C-alpha cells in the first residue's frame, strides 16, 4: 500500500494539514505526555506566538538544546511556522562546544534545558553571559553573544543567578498579544526553500560544521524514506536516538509525520526501559544502532517482553549487525540505509520488502530525487558499475554549510554534486554498496586496503563477534593493517588460526599484520554508539596487544 504524499511543503503547514485531516490521531508520546495532532498544533501555535511576540521572525535562528522530549518537537515546529531555522545543539556538548554553536549560529533565541545527565548548561551560559544576572527576560545584551536576546529554560523557572531567563509560563505569556492573523501571515511567508534546521556535525574540520536543511527537501525525502519502510498512519516509531542528530530530526521525524504516524520518544536510552516502552506502546518501527539492539537482546527482560508489533525501521552496519538487530526486535522488514546529514539523512534505502540478502549486503536503490555515483577520488571522473570510488550525490542535498563558504567550495562542484568522503560502489542493478570512509582507507606498502572488506571477512569467523580494522603507522610500510576484535565467550585468542582464516579469503596485503583482542566495553565509541575509528587507531598505535 502506497501512502498519499502530503500537500504541505513546510513543516508548519504539515502539522496543520495533519491536524485538519486526523485531529485525534496520536502524534507524539513523550514520558507521560500524549499529544494527538490537534494538541500538537495547539501547542506549536502557542510557542510560535510567544516567539513572534519576542521579535523572532523569518531567518532569525532559534537555538534548541533539549533531549528527546515533547519540547524538542514543539519548538522546532513552532520556529518552522515563522521561517526561523532551528540550530540544534547536542546535549553531549561541553561548555566550549555549546558556546561555539551559539556564537556560530548567531541565534537570537535559545530554548534550553537547565541541566541534563550531569551537564549544567544554564550554569555554563551564565558564565558565558554574566549579563543574565541583570538583564530583563527577552532583552539580553551579551558581549560574548551579541545576537542572543531571549533565553527560555524548559525544565524550570530561572535560577537565582539568571533572572534574565524565561520559565515556560513566562515565555508563553509573551504570546498573549499576538493574534492568529499575525501568526498566519508569518507562516504564509515561509517557503519550501527556507532553512528549517541547522544541524551540527563533526568532520575533518577543527570545529563542527553547521549543515543547513530546507523545508521542502526535508519533507519530500522524509516521505520517500518512509515509503521504503512502507509506513502508514498506524505505525508507531520508537526513538531513543537524539533528535538533534539528522537520524532523528531529518529522518525519523519527517518519515513518520508525513505518513501521519506516531513518534514515541525515549529521553535516554536504557535497554530495560526501552523494552518496556516498545511493548507498552506497541511500537512497530525501530530507529537505532547495533549496539542498542545488542543491549536489548542481552537484557534479562528481553525474553519476557512482547515485541510482536515491531515490523520495520532503519539501521546501518555489516550484515551481522543487521541480522542481530532483526533478531533482537523481531523487525523482519528492517531496512539498510546510506546517507549523511548533508543528504537529509539518507539518499539510499533498501525496501522493506526486498529479499533479506539484498538488505544485508547493500544499502538499496537511490531514493526518488537522488542520483548517486562512484567517482575517482583524485579526478572525480565517474567510475563504471561495481568499481569502488568516492560516492557523490546530487538531488536533495544541503543548500550548504552555514557561514562556511570554504567548506562549500571543497564539498560541492558547479554541477551540484556533493562529494561525501565515503567509499562505495554502484552495483550493476543500481544498488549502493557502502565500503567505508575515504579517509579510513589504509595505504600499506603503497597499496590501498578498504577496512570494511577486511572487517566483513573477519566477521565470518565463527569465534568473532565484532571486528574493526584501522591503519597504524609503520616505519617500513607507511601503515599496517591492524584488527581489533571481540571474541565469543570462551573462545581462545588464536592469532595463527584467525590469520590463516583471513589468508584463505583475502589477498596477502589485506590480511591484518596484528590483532588486538578487546571486550565489547573497551572499544571507543562516538555518542551515537558507532566505533570511533580515530580513537581506536590511537589506542592501537600506542599498544602492541
């Protein structure tokens, strides 16, 4: 069954369309809160009027520092109604990173948590902007952040040291003098080309890059992602992956919303609570990584939980990780994906109804509106099907990096191609096969080795649970291939046997020169749960075991 594509081309209009069509349909579950689309529209209207009353308009940035709570969705939709881009800030941010995002985005308003998981954000802001101690709410004049005027603290009223902030009630009161006609006029001026989100992502630069995403492509690509999963209005999507990352805001949220389904938020991933939430809410769509699926599968509550509603969803990883995720959740129609923040989350997605071997081995066909090709990394000339090169994407791609023309010049060409920095191939049937990061390519003795190929072979060994391959500096060869592996419980660390296994399946120069055996908890990870290859490389370069 194919869903009907919404008429709306902006996020604010989409909520209005859904509230008119299915006002009582469940839209959002967040803790004890349950909002249908009519309630979500009312809540976002109220916040939009408050922002408008405080002088926020089209093009003004609203910084949002919030966990997976209803406020994240409400504020982002409210700002979208005004054409005010949301600069999403990670709750993992250090005070330095927090300050950078505020300064770089030039945010006029900040909606934030006081504190979260041991990080005291309001305290850090007060140190950065001591003027909060004496400026009236909504009238901040900060030397460090000259654009910032309004600070709203969603998890409580202002603390004694920061009377210049709004609590929720005081903030909403500022919308009392803004009538519906003013809000309607502001919303009518927003176009599909206006920026909806600025998402900060790490990369090869010293500072995070602000990736801009526009309303129209966000909704169009989100709908197509949902179509590959065969989403309907009956689906309920479980989301513990943070909304401030593209997997949440540029993927999960538009995918489920454009199909009229319900998003079930988990503020912090904890496997026992996740199993209970998925069972209670009868979630049918999984968005997560393999480490999350493993934690669910290994939790003592897993055997007793009824997860039969789970059907589809998105994940990434080698075939073994996808198989494990299907086992953990029972999501037989789980989809494999390829993409980046710059491509609105995904540019290729396997179809939920594809045979499992295709979903395990490839990332599917390009989405509608997307063109993907492999090019020579040096010349950028297109490569024949099946040949590995740098993946380049054209279609629904970011309008550019915020305030970073030098990054735009590096990442895009005049024909509109975005060069991803990823290695991959386009197979004869048109499907995408991701092969790793270009910068992770190992050059040993002058020959290139793709780590993903070696990892795939290692994972076929019956005693290996996970394997991660990096290049480590070597005086003679420049780099050598080193593998860090986790063995199944009770398996012996038999380097000779594993090496012989690899030699039967790989060219000699691809066989790891050294193995390091690790417990699952000893692998360095990013906040998203992915293996942090630079950290692993540093570990292995300074350790011979």
